[in-house]
C-alpha cells in the first residue's frame, strides 16, 4: 500500500498557534503536520480499511493537507430564517388560541410567548444566518412550559404532542444555522492526486473547548472523517467513475450516503477502532458524536444517518455487512443506498435483525 504525503500550509498561517484548552499546551504548525503524518500511518492498522484494500485493490491515496483559520458555516439544506420565523409564529398563534379558549391552562405561557415575539422582531437587524441565542432559549422554555401545562379537554391532549414535535424541529433548525465546518475534502481529477483535505483549526479548537476534549483528539477525528471521504473518492477513481462522486441530480441522496459512511467510520474509530488506545477521551468524543446524531433529524443533519450503523441493536457481522453493502452500492446507485439508510433510520428500535441484504442491490425490510 503506497501513501503519498504532502502538506500545504497557507502563507498567512506560517506562524499558526493553537491553544489546547484541555491542558494549556500551545501547538505550532509543525505539531499539526506531525499529527497529520501520524494519522495517515495508523490507517494501515485498521481492520475495516484493510478489508477495503483487499477487496478493491486501490493503488494509493494521495492527499494534500491544508490548515485554515477561517470559520465557515455549514451549508446543509435548511429552511430560510424567515421560514423558521413564520413556522414559529404560526405555532405560537395556535398555542395562544388554546390559552384563550381554555383548552390549556399555564400561567407563564403568555409571558414566554411575548418574549419570543419581541426577539423575533429584533432579529430583523441581525445576520441572515445567525439566530440570537436567547431566541433559541425561549423556544426551549416554551417547550418546557407546554410539558407543565394543564390540559382541559381531549383536543388539547391531541394537540400537545404535535406542538412539542414542531418546537423540537424549530429548535433543531435554529441550532443548525450556527454549526460550522471542522474539515472539508475536495476531490481532484488529476491522475496522481486524490484531493485536498482542509482542516479548520480555529473551529476545531472551539469545538474541543466546548466539549472539554483535547484539541488533538478532535483534530484527529476530523481528519479521519475527511480521510474516509478521500478513500471513498479514490475507489470511484480507480473504477473510472469519478464523475459520479459529485452527481448533482441526486445531490441529497449522494451526500446522505457519503456523510453516513464517513461519520460512522469516524465514530467507530473513536469508539472501538484504532484510535481507542492512541488518543485520550476518544470514547467521550464518540458519545458526543452520537448525541449530535440523535439531536437532529437526518434531513437536517446528514451525519445522523450513521445511527443506522452505530445502533447498539446491530450485531457486529450485520453491521459490517451493511457498511460494505452501502459502500459497494454507492458505486452503482446513490439513490438505492440512501433509500436503505432512510428506511432503517425511520425504523426505530429494530436494529438490522429484520432486514435482509444482499450485494445484488436488493433489500427487503
């Protein structure tokens, strides 16, 4: 197996320094280079990738690494800010009507609703992307108040779960707006090059601080996620189908499959795989990843598709079978692979025991 290793550092980051808030250590540009080289080396020890190498016999993965201190917001398909406000206002009107008609009784509700309306009015002067954190807090308070309110008739009992579900959705949409990229893989059509991995060091440092994790652990796991994208693309390239990697006609399905596989591999490496004994707090990071997947619906947070692979109800052999089935099917049909991911995602608490798979491209729920 041949690995070609190159490192590109943006000129303005020649004197890059990162503070690891978990231990106070200062990391220089050279330290990041060492982590990248170390990461590529340990891939050779991984059993899952060893199987991929033997099955598809790709010749090399040639990636450049770039470090950037830019902060780039995620570009997942979410409703516009105005649409979020419209949905929230409509829901609050329904709740207000229920209060006026006596369907529900809850003393703090009117005050919470008025505060949220004031915040929505103030949001007109803010960035199109960013939500005021206090508005998100207001939605959480409204959700809690609804849980504590007194239901006075059957209509209220029917409506309450529906209101809560819509509030959960709105809160998730608000959170998604402020998420940032930690890394990015860009493919290359050049014969001797797989592509470029960019690691957003400032965003990674902030993420590590928020999660109370070592910088190196979050940096390493982000690199693993992006490196799996590079490997996945190289498999397309080896088969002469690299144009299908970025197909636009099935963009949603393609991205679900790509992110499901990469997110699962990142989680698996931290929870059970080759990173477990090499870096501190990898299990803790894996738990954080799983919490995020559970917090967002798959159509908002593409990484949540990894839940179908990381589901504890799945046994090891079935899990690996599905992982490689999705990988192989991605070469033929993004839509078919995405359809299976979504079918399993919306099939709660069943695991894979009730699903038959074969590599001919068929599945039976």
